[in-house]
């Protein structure tokens, strides 16, 4: 006989199923409330109308071009931010005097909202894509940099002294000591930066325009009062975010398969 505790444990063993149940319940609630008059259907249409608009979008070539444009801008900005964050993080973190000299600057610049740089981006770059890339790179650079700085300072002092006693040169210390210690922090920074970069990509498309991305299509749907299409495009943005999170988590699991924390979480 299955006890309630065992049943709860079995249900919790499949988080994807629980997540799907939650989404279906929310979709059903969103279908009922507008039709019952609890929510205004003209501003928050039922789920069936949003799904119908989403299927219509799938059949348009311009929609897929917008998806490709958004993903391209997002990935380009993310790659630039990750490379810059890793390189500067290792350089700054490896030199204590340099880290002390830059600590106050980092703490001052990091909290500045990326959207606040929008006027500067528009002035510096006439092309909308470049303006959006500035916002994306600025916002997603900091999570990577901060994580790498933490990783570099987390090196085991015993391992550091051992490397020095064996007279390993700077390159070998970076390869066999600094990089393995920092890599888990790097993957965490990439996962955080991926979400931030996607948010800023769509936000920039919404505010700047002229990019033929999903954000611009959302703005056009809002201005033309095609509310179901607007929500359908918002759903697409959320799906891209979910796929990005799944991809980064899987990449983290593959890259860190040797790490004890990952081996405990996902035993072979």
C-alpha cells in the first residue's frame, strides 16, 4: 500500500510534469475568467484566442524572421559579454592590487540599469542593432564578471601553495588551477547572463524599433490594438526564455560533469 508520503515523493520526482500541470491550470483559469466577465476580454483575451493568434503567427514568414533576428542579437550580445567578463574577471581577480583598485568602480557601475543607457546608445550608434547590443552587453557583462571574480578568489590556498612549490609557470597555474576552480562560477554567470541578455534584447526592440525582432512586433501589435497577437508574441518570448534556460542548464551539466556538486545532483 502506497503511503501519502511516498505518493508525494513520487509526484515530486517529476518536476517537468508538475510544471506542465501548473501551466495548464493557469491557461484554464485565463480561459474562464475573461469569459465570465471577471477580467476584461478586450485587454486580456481568453487562452483560446491567444493560441489561435499564436498559430496564425507560426504561418507567417515575417514572424520567423523576427524570431531569428531576436535570437541572433541575443546570442551575439551574450557572447561578447561572456568573453569580456571571463577575460577581465581572470585578469582583475588574479592581481590583488588591480582588484582593489577597480572594486569601487565595479560596484558603482554594476547597479546602473542598462535601460538608463538608452539615450547614450541611440546617440552613439545610428543603427538600432548596435544600440540594442550596447544595452545587452552592458547588462549581461556584470553577472559573468562578478562570478568570475568570485571564482578566482575561491582557489584553495593549499592548492595554490602546492602549485608554487612545484614551480608551475603562470600559464600552467591558470590552466590547471585557476580555470578548473573558476569554471563552475563561469557557467553560473553564463546562465544568469543569458536571461538578462534576452530581457534586454526584447526591451531594446520594444523601445528602439527598426530591428524586425519580436519586441518590435509586440510594439506594433499593441499600437494596432491586436491584443491576442500581442499576447501570442509575449508567449513566444517566454518560450525562448525557457528554452534558453534549459539549454544553459544542460550545457552546465555537460561541462561540469566532473564536478562533485553536479555528480551528486545528477548521479550516473
